[in-house]
C-alpha cells in the first residue's frame, strides 16, 4: 500500500473510531499533502513521490516541535501537549530514522565511500547518505553527526 493510501485508510479508521483529535491531525496531513501536490503542478507533477511526502511530514513535525518550545516558554502546557499528540500521529507515517550506532556506521561508510577527509567534503558525504538512506535520515541530526565525524 502506498503512503497516500495509508494516510487515507488511517483517516477512515479514526473517523469510524470517533477519535476527533486523531482525525483532525490526519486531515491536516491530507490538506498539506494536497497543497504540496498543487504546488508541484507547474513542474508537471500531479502527485509528489513518497520521498517528498516524507520531507513534508518532517517539516510538519519540525514546526510543531518549535511550537511546543514556544508554548512551554509561555506556560501553555495544554497547547504543547496538543502539538506533541499531533507529532506522534505524524511520526507514524515516517520510516524508522537512523540513530545512534546505525547512524555512525552509515556515516563512516559514506566517508569511506567518498574519501572525505575534512569539513570541506561534508556535501559529498551528505549526498552519499541521502542516496543510500534518504527517507531514514533526519537531516538535522545527520548533518551535525557528519560535521563532528569530519572534525
């Protein structure tokens, strides 16, 4: 089943379960997906591929994490909790991201493959990581780890 079909099925399931919060978040995902598809039409694309959907979902999560931080600073714990619940629903559609030892191994392999030796070669390493592990990468975490590995 494609990612779009998974999202649509999840909306139907949430509606049947009468889970208003989950239904709302899933509909928000569908609306953002539709907006992204419309934005891609001038390029001749009618439906963006799954890797772009993953990027869209990650950007949705990033904006919600920023909101959580701001809500907590403002003492609005109930709004922060709502945003965290939305993050949990969105993360269900993302593949397991590389972290910890798996990320370090992937970076070491990419460095060996590209022959990178300094921070100047960071772009080559990131490109190799994206090519092999695209959807499984959190680019913020991966970039920091590559930078640390290259010194």
